[in-house]
């Protein structure tokens, strides 16, 4: 079970500030949006982030890859590893101009209270 610690901070920062902000920055101010939804559902921490993007997200061998090339694109891999570590669930999808990441992580009752206090 996940406790609210550095791992959760990594998930939060990767989804909200890294790729999401960069994708939105490529668009006109009028076309930018970021929607973040966080809740505790049936003993799981649920995080959903949807953002505007330019076109469709790039995929290689069924996995989303960075359009920046080089040693980029590690953020989603780090999130995947954390979700695996805690026995959680991750789902990503894209369509023209929109990218969504959803994560569910099992959490303790203490963590649920802390999540509700932060929201």
C-alpha cells in the first residue's frame, strides 16, 4: 500500500508539471488546458490528468515515447515503475489534441485522510 511520501510526490510532479506543461506550451493560449482530478475511490488513490497537446502522441512498440528524442521520455517510465511497485493501475490514451493519464494506487486509511486534507 502506498503511503504519501516521496514516491507520490514524483507521480504528482511528473504528471502535472513536466510533460503536461511542455505539451501545452506548444499551443496558443486559447487552445491550452489542463484538467487534474484527484480522489480516493474504494481504497485507491485515483489521479487523472488530461491536457491539450499538439496532434497525437507518438508511440513506439505500443508505448508512448518522447517527441524530444535523446534521453527524454523517462517520466512516464518512472510513473509506470511506481505503479508496478505498489500494484496499481495506469491507463493512458490520446486523441487528436488531447492526452490523458489515469493512475490508481492502493492506499492505507491514513493516506486517504491525508489525501482528502490536501485536496
